[in-house]
C-alpha cells in the first residue's frame, strides 16, 4: 500500500513542512511539522492513518486506524499493533480564510512494527 493516497490535497491544502513516520514495539507514530500558512488560514487538526500493509490487488482485509491531534507539536501514536509492516500516513486539515475546509496532501511510508 506504499502508494495509497489517504488525502488528495483538496481546495489547495498545504503539505506538511516535515514529517516523521516511525514504527516501534507494537506502535507506529506520525509526527508532522506545520507549514507556513497563508494569511487567515489555520490548522484544524493533523490526521494520522495506519493500515496493515498488504497486496492492493487482493481484497482488503484488516483495520483502518485513524486518529488526530489538534495542537502543536502534532504527534499521533497508534498502539497495540501486531508485528509487521504498516502503511502510515499523515496530513493536515485547514480552515481557509474564506471559511472553507482544505485538506493537505499526505506524507506516506511503510514502517516496520516489531
């Protein structure tokens, strides 16, 4: 699932300025750094998505885990994971100056959980 797009950057959302996607002992963590924002924009939340890696040509089996963080520093941890590889992604949701909600493109990687 290394090419899975969990967010497409709708309405001009900005990519994170930086991101760290890591696996650990039963855990996977998404840490995001906010980009500079246009005037009148704000960050609503950072979103993390964690999916056990699998062959995308086969029927999906597993759990999609989603969590968020509403304050800086933006860090989302998924715990209780079994050992294996996981597709891990993170992106920001913004409130634009015109009041519309924008979604940034994600940082994505496959991480190993022990």
